[in-house]
């Protein structure tokens, strides 16, 4: 494994390489295509391998965007962008940064779900590392042999079992890790050579995949129990040995495993679970923003979380944490959040609750006290009405489950009900913003998990904020890396949420939108990253403790997609 030799200078980045000719053109992080200058072409022996004209990166990006626009199918565009990334990585990020609002839904949610599903059918070129049970006892060596560079600082790791709202996609989950890292690069400014997507391919229980002759993954049913945990444990130890200090984002693990893996390794290395903690942070930020817009107090929110899986519990945890910070405690804290799963209200008289659900289980007498019968506990509309909830958050994966009755009941108990249908992709959203606005007369404050078009309210278009984890997870990774954090604490996650809520500009608040515009991602990631880094210092988990120098360090660290000067190593 070579180290990626990036040299930062006042005049721009420089890179040293040991390659020339076709070998240089085949490495996407070095390849500039027709962006190689005439002098670079002569220096590396590639003059006759390229058309004679030299184009700067902006012209290349314009040409490539024009080409991609010919493809109207989102999955087709995802494939086209993947081919570009595998050919010329810097140009890929330049194009993405120039057209972020349009292309983010293509490289990330909702299109990445379909890309995961079709992964084996459209596979073109290896990217990332696939760890399988066949590597047991040798995972450290596999990482050393397979990683393109030795100085990796960030990994997105998935076991592929809970991909968005479509479930077990086996080896196709690699598309999620790749898509997430793309947003780390374009949002947080982490150099792509410092990132590494990882698939813990321990098999699949998706019979459709097992029966598919084109399927490329480990063709066995999923490893479970101690054998599964042994693979995860060995991977963690190997990652610590090969990439010391690197941050790990755990991604799309099944809820029964997600908490276990997070809790098992959160003190071993800097890691977090985006589905649990990132989702919690962005949802809590949306509720905070709603309080700013409505003039109400965050501490007065009465939150219903519909869907008590990893995301739902993560949201409940984060809202509870922030309520505690505002002085809410005891019974008031416990009553501030009510959760529902497929069997209805989560209450302590049920015998089917795991530890994470039990943390939010209401005493059965409280459920009876607000007038809910055993039958009513499964009826979301009746729960909303009985509880008088003013914040309704959906993580159920159940399309259209926020019915007109449900939404109108929320509006009965608040002048500005906060309604967050966060399930994605778009076709499993609990409700559409257009319906929510129609049913509440435009009074609702709405944010969604997937992108939706603006909605006309009172003759004016209202932008619908996307409560997308992209507003927090790149900043969490950035702050952890820059501070040299040895772990990612709950307070650091809370700092990301608070920073996001406070980052809303006056114009965004005025238009009653709960989330920033996607095109502000670079600025948002900087704000969140700084808050996380400062909190790491405050928590005593940072190895770099110069708080006053953190902002400058973040600015110096962040990378933007521009071609570096390329030199021969040793010249």
C-alpha cells in the first residue's frame, strides 16, 4: 500500500506519483483525461494517448454534464456517474459539486436504493473492499493488500442487511457506502484518497439474490450470532492496526444488530451509526428549527415516533438527550416521547420488547390514563389525538401511513404541527408534503427524508426541507478527524444537531423551512464539523486540543475538487 502524497501549497495541491503512460491514466484519483497539461503529457509519456486539446476542469465538467443529461433515467445516471468516478475521480467530484441539488438524489437517496438492488447486474469495476467469512483469520492482511492507500482516515462500513427501506441487498449494499463517501468528499471536503468503502459481505437471506445467477456476493445465507460478531470484531481490530485513528461510520445494519455493534465498539475506535445517531441528530435539529419558526419552546414538544426501529429509537434518544439539556427530567421527560411499532404503542406491559424499545416504553397505566384502549393503541390517529402530540415523526417504512385523519388530529393540538415523514426512498414516505399542507391548511411545518418538490401554499411556493442525514454525518466525520478524536461521544452527536439547527439563515426561517438548501452543504458541514471538534475537546477525547486553532485547521484540511499538479516522485 502506497501513501497518497498530497502536498498542500498556497498555489494549489501537488501530487507525487510513481506511474507513467497508461498506468497513470488507469488510476482514477490521478487521471485528468484531457485536463493533463501539455507539459504533464510530455513528462509522463501520454502525449499521443489523448486528443491534442487541453481543457480545464470546468469545461470538462460542462461537457460531462451535457452528456449525462441525455440519460433521463435516474438509475442510468447513477451508472454514468459511477463510470465517471471510476475513470476520473476529481472530475466526478467537480461535476457533483457544481450540480449538487440535481445530482445528490442520483448518487444518494432515493436512487442509490435502486442502484443497490441492481448492483450485480451493472457491475463494472471494483471499488472498495469486500470482507467475507472466507477471510476469517486474514482480515488484516486483506486490508493491507487491497486498500489503494495506507493513510485512510474515514470508512463507511455496511453489512448490507437494512438498505434504506428495501432491506437485505447483499453485496449491493456497497453502493450505499460509495454514495455516502461521495458526500463526505463533496460536503466535508475529505480527500477521496483518504476514504474507503467497506462491505462486510456475510451472506444474504434475500432468496431472489441467492437464486440470481448474476449475483456477485457471498452466496450463502447470512452469518448470525457469535460467528457474525467474530467477523465484525476481527474487522475492527484489523482496521485499528492498518488505519490507526480512522473514523468508521456504521451503515445500514439491521436494527437488532446496529445497536449491538455500535455499543460493542464505540469505545474501541472513533465510530458512529448514521442510521441511529445521524438520523436522530437531523430530526432533533428539525424540531429545534420548528420551535424557532413557531416561537414555541423545544422543551414543550410532545413527540410521537412512528416506527421504533434503529432510526426511530435513535431519534427518540437524541430528542430525549436535548430535552435533558434544557432541564426536562423525571416523569416529564418520560412523557415527552411516545413510540409506536408494528404492534402499536410501546408500553411496559408487552413481553416482546428489546432493550432499546424498553428504554422508551410507557407504563401501561399512562396509556390508559390518556384514554387509549388495547385496540386503540394500534391506531395512529387515535394515539395522536389522545396524546395531543404536536410533533409526528415517521420512520416506519409504511407508505401513506400518515393519513388525513392522522394529520388533522395533529393539527387539532397545535397551531403549527411538526410533521416529519422521514422514511425513504420517496415511494415509502409516510405522507407527501402536498397532502400534509392541504390537510392542515398550510399550517404544518414539514421536512422529509427524501427530496420533494415545493408545495403551493396560499398562492406561494414553499420549499420543503429535506431532513437528510447529509447535513450532519459529513460534519461529524470532519470534526472527529480534525480533532483527532479517539471516540465519538453522544455529546459530539448532540453538538452536530444543535449546530445544524442554529445554522438556519433568517431567510430559511422566514420561508418556514426546517432544513437548509442542499447547495449550502459545504458551509453547513464546516459549521457542524467545527462544533463537533470543539465538543471532542470539551469531552476530553481529542488528541488535538488547541480550540482556538480548530477553525483554521478545518479550513486547511478541507479539499475541493481541483486538479493538482502531478510530479514524479523524487523529482
